[in-house]
């Protein structure tokens, strides 16, 4: 007979394994020579007190009842920090922290304590860096022009498809255009300071050296660009339905070979998602499409129209529009991309070095309450990262890749 302690242990195991709560599958029949499986008797377990004892742990981001609340950030004399005796307003910290907290509040979740600690430390760090940059720009009489700011704002807005989308983004992030301009102004100041110091500039020799070292990155595999007409078939299609779909595809291929515009045919006949754009699948390499489609397309020449090809989606009529053989992109093709990448890398390092130098020769005081990391049992240390850049500009959604046929 099982003891009460054994019953409780077995109940704990059952409660912690959701799969075991499902109806058990019948045991497989033993193979010849194998001993039959021993079946445990069904147990009537007490439920009331066990349910209270075995409470699942909350997920990341959900309210955690036993965490010690963070002390509020009240600053000192209305400031969250001082940089060379110049105060960083507490209001600037509060506004940005509330924007961060809003995403958790909208999902009715508490911010995990460790995440909140690290975020507010990194936020103050960023505000301090912005003030260091502003003071250095003032010392060196580096002043962006209204034209500089307008150009930066116009470039930023071009990331959005329309002015309406830009305004929608601002509303969703609880931002104002003035706040966006302040961020852009900081970025301009950094660029002007780095330009004045002639750092972050990249020579032709450096571009060429990077290309030679990384040439394998610029290898382009064989690709084709194709369009298709798809006549769909379900996996359960009857022989009559298969034949009917094949007849439709054969008729479409015949019309295409007689010279009818293939894009117009696809818009008229295709039952696939690419029909509105004339069946165009864009450029794709081997292995991107299902095997039967892949084999047919890569065996064709530009201008060829295939016989109907059967895949799990149905019957396809394929027309190859373009073919690119495997090749390595030339230095002339990628020179500007490499230059921008190296300049961006050099600017990030130069910015980090400039911030470090300004900190070293200046005086920075931070007015955050001392908090203890409960897990480590010691004061939380600042986040060890490169100096945080200004908030990144939102990136417009990338176009969706061409779907498989």
C-alpha cells in the first residue's frame, strides 16, 4: 500500500506534467519475449490542499507578488543627474521611463524588477551622455543649422509611407514631433563633432582591404526570376478533379506559348496569392521553392514556358523571366555599401571614445536611489555596454518575401 507521502509525491508529478492530464493512450502490445508493462492502479488523490501547494511560477513580465517594489526616483532639486554642475531634469527621465513602462501597462503586466533596474540605469546614462555632447558642442561652438535639422527630419519621415503613418507612429509611442527633433538634433551634434575631429572617415584602401578579406560574403548563388499560373488542388482531390485541373493548366500553357501576355494570364487564371502581381515570384535561389517547382524552373531558359508541373499546391505553368548565374559581386558593385558600413562602425567607436574622454575630464553625479539586486544580494551594477546611442529611428516594415508557389 502507498503511504500518504508517496501519494503526495505522485500527485505533484501529475500536476506538473500537463501532457499527463490528457486521456492516456492504450499501452502497446509487448513484442515476443518482452514482459508486459506493469499498469499502475488509478488513484483517487485529494485535490483541495494540493492545489494550493503547487502554484506555477509566473511568466516573465507578469505581476510578481513577492518582489520588493523599487524605490521611486525623486532625484535631487528637480534633477536626476548633474553633468559638470549642469542639471539633467528629472522630468526628462520620467517622460522617457513612462514611455518604456507603457508597453507593459497596455498588456496589464508588471515590469520585472531586474529589468526595471537596468533600464532606468541605462536611461540616466544616456541622458548624461546627451548632456556631455551638448556641452562639448557649445564649448567648440558647433551649431547645427535649421537646414541640417530639416534635412534630418525629412530623411526620418521618408522611413514612413506617408505623413499619416508617421503621425500614427508618434501616437502609438506617445511621442511628439518636438521630441523626435530633439533626438535628431543630438545625432546631428555627434556627427558634427566627429567630423570636426576628422574621425569616422574611411579611405579607399580600407574599403578595398575589407572587400578582399570578406569576398565570400559577396558570392551570389544561381538565381532565376519566374512567374507562374497555379491551378489549385486539394490533397484529397479525386482523379476527375486532378484531370480537370490539368486540363486548365495545359490550356493556360498553350495560350502562353501562342504569345499571350503571361502576366495577364496569371491575373485571369491563377489561383495563387501572386495572381494580382501577374504571378511574379521575383528572384529566388535553389531550394527556395518546393522541389518539383525548383527542378523545373532551374532547367529552363529565360522566355521558356513549362508544361504543367504538379506540386502539393496543384498544377503550375511556369515562365522563366530572368536567369542569373552564380557570381561574385565586384568591388564597384558593393563599394558604397562597404564604405557606409565601415563609416558607421568607425563612428560608433569614435563616439564611444569621445564619451569616455568627456566623462574622464568632467564631473558626473547621478541621483538614483540605491537598490539591491535581490537575486545576487549586492547592489545592482551599471549595465556594461558601449555608450547607448540616441533612440533609433523607427524602420519602415520590410517588404514580405516572395511566397513559395
